[in-house]
C-alpha cells in the first residue's frame, strides 16, 4: 500500500462520527445498512452523516449501493485488511507470526 493511500484511509477514520459509523458497518457485515439506520444507531443527524459517509467512501473504506429508494452502505473488508496489514507490516521486529492475523478481518460475502 502506498503511504498516501494509508494516510487517506486513516484520515477518513479520524473523526468520532466517521469512526462510529465505520465500526457499525464492520459489525453489520457484507450486506451493510441503510443510511437512516446508521444515523439512528449512531445518533448522528442524517444531514451530517451523509457527508461523513461520503468521506469514508472517498477514503476507500466503504462502498454504497442503491436498493429501491434506499442507499445501503457497507464496509470494504479488503480495504480495511490492507490498511491493517500495512500498519502491521513490520510488526514484532520482523516476526509477524506474533501479530494478529489480518485474515481475521475477512467477512463472508
């Protein structure tokens, strides 16, 4: 992973509302959640949440899709795993077997 991509992804998470939404989407699984449900569960006003979700998507950490009148947002597990792998690349003085395996972040589709 390029350092600028890692910075973009970390920056996308560097806000309480975005981090809360992302953590909620991680729990939601591959199907994701509608924006209204994310707003309700996080307590973030929908107008604010919309821009926060857009920042997460531009950072490559989430994706969205339209289903009828709803827009569903989901975490991008591959992007999250790549970021964690980048952060842990030189973990444990070059002995990565002592680190948490990044494959633990794979979510079945």
